[in-house]
């Protein structure tokens, strides 16, 4: 049941970490986040070379199967020395089945000997009011850091234990979740999305 006054928003993701972050940030804006799995929504194909195309495909798929407004996130880590890889392939960088441990191991091995360890997380959020929405709301966020060889921290997910934030002297996995929800790439994208929602409505 949706709390009184809250709007239900289907999130086209089964990633528990993303759902927690999105839910925590959107709750103050009046949204109750519901994972698409609660509606048995089939996974959308993500064949596209850009984050925005993949996010749009996932949002439209979730809206089509639920009849509700849908939000999709497509995000990943982009490493400058690797020409932006893993990029849209971040979740499956080491192949199937998806594995954070194997993805991180491959990234560290691929970067061995590279003097440039700079990288950034990039997130695109797409919100559609319905499956055929001609004017989806699109917001993006970028979070700069660098890749380290040794994991640190127990929070976060994905590449967070290896993603060092030089200004803070901590990895993303060492940040308390409330702090991460203020400074991350997804947080930046969500704030921009909130501004678009306020400007245009949902």
C-alpha cells in the first residue's frame, strides 16, 4: 500500500543497492519507490552504446508492463586510461553471470601499469509518465575519483570499494550511506531530476 500523499514510482532495476539509494533520495520528494520485480516485469534488453538509450529502454519497458510512471537508471564507471571503459558494460565487465568481485578483479588487472588511474562514475536517470511518453525527463550526474588496487570499506556496491575520492581520502564504500546519498553521481542526477519534476510536473 502506498502511504497517503505519496506517488508510486516503478524503478526499472533489481539492484538492491540502487533501489536503496533512489528510495532514500526520492522519499522526501513524495515518491514511494517500487521495484519492477513486484510486478513481474521482464528485464529489458540493454543493447545500446550509451547510458541514456539503455535507461530510456528500461523505463519504457517498466511503464509498459505496469501502467505506472517509471524511472530507470543506467550507470557505470568510466576509466580515462581505458577510453571510458567499462562504461555501459560495467555490470557485466567480466562476463556472465554478473559479479562485482570478478568485475573489480578484471578492472584492477587491466589497469596494472597505467599511471593514470583517474575515473568517474556516470549516471543517467530517465523518468517516463507512461510507456509512450514523448518528453521523458532525463538527468545525469558525474562523480570523479580514481581506481585503487586494494578494496576499502564495507558500504556501497559494485566498484565502490575500489573507487577512491581523493578530496575525502576515502573510497565510495567507506562513506556512510547518508553522505554518499548527498555526493554520488546518482545523487547529483536525482537532484537534477527533482528540479525537472518541480519545473514540469509528473
